[in-house]
């Protein structure tokens, strides 16, 4: 396996893996129209190129020995609705593992690297938004020192997900 920082050339791979993983994990929660509209506006090459060219953002891509994408993560400056947000706050924006590779601790591997990058870049404290019923993700982040500090709504079409904001100081 190879864990590397993604480049703009990886935008289509990230968009495709993001759409696949989001649909597999959360797709059953939404109407077909809401899901399709969200996927076609959020998981595009263009939407990935913007942060891929921003020096304050970073994508990490984990590939198998054949160069196939298995998982990815995205970190950068925090944009969550956090009251009194610190100016140097960082955010784990995405941590997605291909459905065929879940349960193999690949997310932990990427998370460790992203936490290192955020620290090296001077970000702190760190935040992440997580669905209130994604208990596995909440347990993973708790192992790395994240604690619930707030809540917000994540909108997908006409659906509103109850999300937790976790913080690591």
C-alpha cells in the first residue's frame, strides 16, 4: 500500500471514490433526487480541484499495490459552524474508505497522517463534523482525543442530518 499526498491529477479519482463511498454509507437516508443532486454537485472534479490547489488544504490518498484508490482523507482550515472559532483551527473534512476495504484500519492510517500534517502546518485545535448516528466514526475519533462540543445540521436536498462537531485541543 502507498499513502501519498494527492495532486490535481487525482481529482477524478477522489470525486469517484467520494461519490461511491458517500452513496454506500449514507445513500439510503435520502430520496433518489436529493442524493443524485448532492452527488452531482459535491463529488465533481471541479469541486476537488479547488482545495487540491490550495496550500492550506491537503488530500491524502491510499492506494493498493496496483495503484487503485482504497481510501482518502481531506484536511484544512476549519469551516464548520463553530461558535468563537479559533483563527488557526483545522478540520478533518473527509475520511472515506472504499466499501470493499472498510474494517481494515485504513481510515486510522490516513487519520494519523492527516493529524501529523495539520500539526506540521500549525493548525490547532482540530474539528470534525460527524453524523450523530455514525457510531463507528465517533469511536474512531474518540480514540484520537476528539470530544463532542457542538451540533449542527448537514443539508442534503430536503433532508437535514443531525451532526455532531467533535474537537481535539
